[in-house]
C-alpha cells in the first residue's frame, strides 16, 4: 500500500514539474491619447469626437447597440476591448478593401461612421474623431513592427497628441469602393505568433497596447 502511494505521489510530482509553462506576454508597443483633448483646449467638439471614438470601439467589440437610442453612459464606461490576429491575418478599419488584403482580413471595426449607426455630427463632419482612433492604432502598430498601410495621410488637419506622420484619413461611403479602399487602415500580422490589440479606456485616457 505504501509503495503504491509513493508511486502515485512521484507520478503526480513529475506531472506538475513537467507541465508546460505559459510564455509571458510581451507588450510590443503602447501609446495613449486624451479623450478630453481631441481638439485644442477641449470643448463640445472634442466631446463629440470622443463619443465617436468610443462608439467605434463598441462596434469593434460587437456590443449590442440601438443606433437610434445609443446608451452613451454605457459606451463611455471604463473597460478593455481587444482583438487578435494570427500570423498572416489582417485587420482593416472598415469595409472596402485594397485587393492585396481582401483574402487576409479577419477583423474590422464593423462601423460605417454614419448617423444611422448612431455616430454624432460635430458641425464639421459626421463621425468626426474616428480618424484619431485609426491614427492611434496606426502609430502603435508601426512601433510594434507590424505590416501596416495607411494610403491617405491626415496631415491636412492636426490630431492632438499624435504626430502628423502617423495621421490616417478614414472615409466610408456606400458605393464609393475605390475611395473607401484608399481611405482605410490595414494591419497584417507579419510575426510568427499571435498578436493582440488591447484598448484600455480609463476615465479620460484611451491606451492601445500591442501584445505578443
């Protein structure tokens, strides 16, 4: 009986000490923006842009939304949203793709940035602010050394907290496929392991991490 118990204990110990260890996560890149300062000095236009950014994240997360009556309190809650790409998989900011990415795209924001999805107008543009989120994603993806393309730069207008060289111009209009494809953002995972884009909203700060 004692020998049997000893064998069982030895076997259990061997299994425990030979269990594969999970590889620690590595943050490849990380950047943040202030949601209160989407225009210099903040104000109501900045608030509209921030809401459009957070609504884009809600669509990205496949939240259940009523576009005619958006629950803005819920959209503005602190939370984490994420998506992952396996090697050779790609993300596009919206539908309407360049031909070279069509067979690789597995994720978009699911947003069209239009009033019928609940996006706000700030007196200048419907959905204004979504270019800011795209530019933040582009910035962090470039620093993570991912295969990244933004065909049209946003250097025609300031994006607070983000250098003009990282600016991404976003546009989506039904029936304008060629223009949509050019004013989009594409990220392909060219690494040899899965990568995760993690969006952390805490109070007035939105941080994006790329984790391997």
